[in-house]
């Protein structure tokens, strides 16, 4: 199930906690802060690199077909400081990701927060800032 | 014999001085390009080469920590590190003040760590240098960003 919800409060809170340093390219030039998005899907790949990492997820589309989305993250060090590691991601794991949609309409998102569904089910710490 | 040893020593010292002078001081010739052009054409591509070589890839095959392996790959890392160090000197040549110079030198210093890692084929050092590079990037971008690319808080 794909959810598209507005998360202004979450985004505002995360923005305040994740700092304002963007490397290489501008966040605002690529992503629309007025277009918040929440995606629920399964992890297919994670590239943990500077200056920004990428999380690839498969999201069931409205007509049932699989859609691949790419979520741009902040720098790995920034995510690590907030308790998130590359090894926390398992291919096939279900995640919910909130962020800002790409201005060009592509299936690309500037990720702000990731929630690991299995951890949430177990009552463990499940949500982490992606630092983008 | 002593004369030869002295000459070799002198040559080595001169070589070292020439090799580092462009990085520890402001570049002798000012690049006419803007900071944005330097970033787009030189700095970002050079940094990306190094960043990509030490990326961690999580796939169905597991977690793979990438690293340069062949001579050609290490040479590419070294070339990018040198380009980045030179770019730091070029940024200093823009003459924007001591604080800006300090940030530019930080990038150069991090790039020189990467160059040394390449010279010794040391992956751990390269990872440390890569972290230093990213810190230099972020430290500078917190202060400086093109006006046409304003950040959400208007900086």
C-alpha cells in the first residue's frame, strides 16, 4: 500500500534536528518542500556514500504493479550520529520513508525519515532521521 | 660520496617543497572561473571519484564495502585527490578572507590525506580521508552556498 500524506510537522521537526548543510547540490533546486510524500515499500538496495546515500525501495503502485523509488539520504556520518547504520538495512525489509518529492516528477525523494516496520512491530526503536 | 649524498638530499628537499607549495600556499595563478564553476567542473567530480570508491553497497548479495583494488583504480584516486588539493588552493586564490581560506585549506588537507592513502594503497586511511573530505565539504557549505541555490532557511 502506498501512502501519500502531508507531514509538515514531522518535516519541520526533522529539519530543525538534522542541520542545514547540503553538499554538492541544492536540496531546494531538486526537491519541492511543499510536496511531502510518505512511501511504504521494501528495500531492494542501499548505497551508503558521501555526500549523499541512496535507498532503493519497491512500492506497490495503485494498479498493483511494482514501482521503484529512489530516496536520497544525507551523508552517512550524519545518519550514523543519529543511530542509523548501513547494516540496519536488509534487502526485502519493509520500510516507511518520509521526504520531499522531486520537482521533475521522477520517483525520487529527498528522504527525511525512515521507519523499519519490523522493529516498530517489536516495540524497538524504529524511526531514524535520514539527514537529507 | 658525501657530495653526492648532499646533492641527492638537496634535490629531494627541493622536490618536496615544489610538490607541496601549490597546496600550502595560495595558487600562483588565479583561475578565472567562478566558485560555482570550480565546484561543478573540478571539485564535485574529483570528490565523487573518491566517494564512490569507498561506498558501501547493501544488496541481496550482502554488504559490500567497496575499495580501490587495481593500480589503475588507485591512480584514479590519487589523481582526484591531487585535483581536489589544487582546487583548494584555487579557492584560496579567490581572496575571500581568512575564514574562507581556512575552509579551503581544510579541503586541501583532507585531499592530501587521500593522496597519501593512495600512495600507500591504504584503504583505512582512504576511508578516514573520505570522512575528512566530507566534513570539509559540510563545514564550508554551512557558511557558503550560491544565492541562486538558497537553502530552506534562506542562508
